[in-house]
C-alpha cells in the first residue's frame, strides 16, 4: 500500500477535448485533509484531446500523472490504470464527467473511515448535456440507503461511476470476475460492478448530488452516444446474465442472489428465444435447469404482463390524443 496517498483517482480519457479540463479542474478544487494521486490515461484519441492535455498539463501539481498511450487500449485503458492503484481507496472520473462539490472526496472518505462495514459509498448525480446544462432526466440509481440485489434486478444502479468511492479490495474481486469471464471485457463495467456489489458487499448511497454525468446521445464516442438495441447488444446482455448465474453458483452465493440471477436468465431466455436461435422445446428445457423454478417463472410472467401494460398504455394515449376515445 502507498503510505502517502489515501485515494487514487482514475481518469480514463478518449475524445474528450471539450470536457477534460473541466473534469481535471473538478478534482483539483477538492478540499481534503489527505493526499491523493490522479492517473490520467489518454487513450490515443482521434480528436485534439492529447493536444489539450499537453497544453494544460503544467497547471496541475505533481500528483496528477499523465499517461499517453501509443496505441488505443479501449477498455484495457481502464484496467491498466486500475493495476497502478496502491491506495486504500479509489474512484473513477471519466474525462467527460466532473465533480460539482468541492468537499465530495472528503465527505466520502470520512464516511468510509467511520463505516468499515461498507465496501463502497456513493451518491446521486446531476445529468447534464454537452454544454453542462441540466437535462430533465434522472440517472437510474437508488435515491438513498443500501443497494441490494433487487435493485440490480430492476436495473437501478448503486450510483454513477463518478460517484462511487471503493475500497481497494473491491478491485481484486472485479479482477477475478474478469479473469473468469474474459469475453465480457467490453461489457459496461458499471453493470459488472453493480452485480458484484449486490452479490458480496454493502454499498451506501448518499442523497446529495456531488457530481455531474454528461449524457450526450447525438454525437461523440461515449457509450451513451453509440449504444443501440440490436441482436448483438441483446446477446451481450444475455451473456452477462448467464455469466452472473454461473458466478453465483460457483461462489455459493446466498439464495436470494442465485434466485435473482435465475429470474433474469429465464426472463431473457423466454423474451429473446428467437435471437438465441432456440426452439420452444429447447427454451423450455433450458428454463427447467434453474433451481428456483416458481420464482423464475413468476417473475417472467410478471415482466411480460408489465410490458403488455406499458404497450396498451401507449396505444391508449395515442388514441386519446387523436380523439378516438
């Protein structure tokens, strides 16, 4: 362990020429009573991000360490930066997001020092556009309290990436998961983290909004800007769900963890049978392999009813606006 730095801040950067200085300044403004390190990993951007960083690098103190890749690492950029961590705590701030509270790090570290039973402390975030103006949407995280496996099932997150302060030990768990399922190297890391936190650890979410998540969908190279629902992304999601079920069984996780993994596996298998290339008999045979059959089938039926209800509600709304009902 590094006896000097208590916190390491990881800043993966790729095509963030318009945003990266704001991200770094939001780290620099932190008022803390401890030392921290910042690793900035510039991943061979195709815009002017590298030039921007080299121009402004001189204004940051020596604990800001700039790393310029000679080739594009992709997701490996994150994991290479993780491997450099030696501090007690770490947090990730991607180069297009930023912190908006100068006491954020101190507040989170104080909480963790006082509550050793938690692996992570997180908080709520503001959602902003490319101009840093508020957007009228909420990030799908729990508002306050402890994150659990039911939150994971309903796709509520334990805070945005910019909000989560981890104990260093968590990375070893995530690293072991990735070594077991290397095919998920390009899968969103926040979803993998959410599963592992729900499966093994306690996570506390503060209600305060202390960072800003830049949600831009019409341009750029971010995940949000490039994500589309198609056969490839559906199969990737199912691969993630299948990996989680396998992991939960191999690690003899608590019954409610395995139960939720089976619920999701059966639900997605039934919903996307054709994408998976399964016949009805193959689908039924696969669904019979789960331990918690009634729970899994009941959850799948409930999700189907909920889906039909939303569709009917949308149709009734359209007819109502057209004056037909």
